[in-house]
C-alpha cells in the first residue's frame, strides 16, 4: 500500500464536482483512490497512451464521462483537475 493520496486541484472542491450526480462523484472518488494506491505508476494510466506524465484522462462509467488528473510524485499526490459527465 502506498502513502499517496488524492485531492482536488482547487481549494473549492465544488468547482470540480458542482452539479454532478452523487453516483458520478462517488465513481470519480473511487477511481482517484485507486490511482493514489498505485502511486507513481498512475502517470501511465489512461490517455494519452503514447507518453507518461502530464494531464491524464480516464473514462468513468463505461465512457459516459471521464476524469482528468495530474500525478505529482514530489507531493505523492494525484490531483483531480476536472470531471466531465455526458449523462
């Protein structure tokens, strides 16, 4: 188990989650928890597939949306930057 954590990229988490259904928020939190559990290797998860690092995207709920996140090894943190829901 890693000591990594996840957090929203802003001080106001409502900026990222505002207006989203509770199930979507729960799924995004679940995925963020899983990404934090794998630590620095999360920099290779999701899109873009041709390189690691930078802003990453990962589908949620069978492609009905996605989360965008940054992996910052120096902080041992996965920052959720945006949640997009097509619902």
